């Protein structure tokens, strides 16, 4: 299984994941920490990596899959180092979030769910970011941008 993973990830990435597994293998309740740090290394958690982590930690693959699919933080498909989340909730939608999404896709050069050629950005539509008073809202990585003027949305990419 490791050889298959090395085709997807580098030796360095796999060594880091293996070190995480080893450090947390015997620590009860540490699966979430391992998955979070593994995704920081690999940028996503495909099924074969989930199975590898499960085997290394001595837990059922279904438990790992359950955690990965429950938390929206985790991704099973490739993502950019900076994930651009465009809110399409009601408040954002009426304030032209669709136009914001279109302009960001054009600026980054990807469609929703794709990763830019340099691996820096991916873009996602989300239903609500919980910041309706700041509508329309975009989150890039850990930074939130609110009250965005769709005419100047490209400027937020340049700020990140």
C-alpha cells in the first residue's frame, strides 16, 4: 500500500505521515489530530491514505472514514494550499455572491473543485459561513473577507 501512496505523495510527505502515526498510535482519541496533521502534509486524505492511517493506528478503516466524512475541514480530493470559500447563503446570494464566484474562478483560472496549476488555490462554494452581517463573504485559508464589492473581488486574491 505504501508504494501506491508514494506515487501520489512524496517520500518526504509519507515519512511525515508515518511519524505522525508512530507518535500517536498508542494515544487514545488521537485520530482527529493525526488526520488534521496528515492533511496539513498531504493537502487531502484520499481513501488509500485513510486506510494506511487506519492500519498504522490499529483502528478500523470505517472509523477513519467516518471522521473524514463528518468534518468539513477534511477533503478526500486534492485542494490548493489556500482554499477559497465563497458563501452562497441567502444574505450573500442576494448581494451577488454568484458574480463573486465567477470573478474569482476567472482570476484563479480554475473551476469549482479544481486546483490551480501552481497548487496554490482551489475554490469551493459553501452554503453558509455564519457571517451574514458581513455579506457577501469569502474566506481564503484562515482569513475572512466581508462586505465584498463584486467589482473589486480580484483584489482579495492579491492580498493573500
